[in-house]
C-alpha cells in the first residue's frame, strides 16, 4: 500500500533538500501511524467498511476505528518499507527540493491476507457482542 509523507516545515522554508528527504520519508514510514492508517485501509478494502478522516466511523452504534486497531494488535506479522520516491518537481537551483512531499510503498503482512483481516474483524465483533451481552445480563 502507498503512504504519503511531507517534509517538516522548517526544512521546506530553508530549502534544505537533505533534511526534506529525511523528514518526508520519516513521516511516510513512522510505524505506529502508518500501521494504523494501513490497517484502516485494509479493513475498508476487505469489508467495504469506511472510516471518516477523523477515524470515527459512520455508524455510531458500531465499534470505532480505535477499537478495530486494538483488535489488530499483535496480528501484524511483518512491516516493511519497499521504497520511497519524491512527488515534487526537481529544481537544479536546490538539491533534493522535490522531496517536499513523497510516497512510500509499505507492506504489512497479516496471516491469510484478506481472509485474515476479515477473520480478525469477525473475532473482534464476536468478542464485543459476547461481552456486551454479559454486561447486560
């Protein structure tokens, strides 16, 4: 999956290409943030369930994005950054200025792929419903 990053504003203002490249790549590949975003994308691709930009979901009765992320804790078997590329236009006047924005290809491995994602969600929903029934009784 693709992850978009942006260099920090200080490096952009100073037109420091090396720092722009580093901070852009870091922002696109910070594991905790990237994993969360990619898990939500995988849920959407696997189930059609969509989350809003603020990571809340459309159905107030359904578990929210945070609940789903908790369900995936410990289930990601591998996280790899394949490559990153700049999204800007090179400028011969400034070295690496094209790294203001960048895109990295990230791989998350979950056992059994799409079926594994659906299984994790189904298990989480079953546990949530079971716990809700226990609390109700």
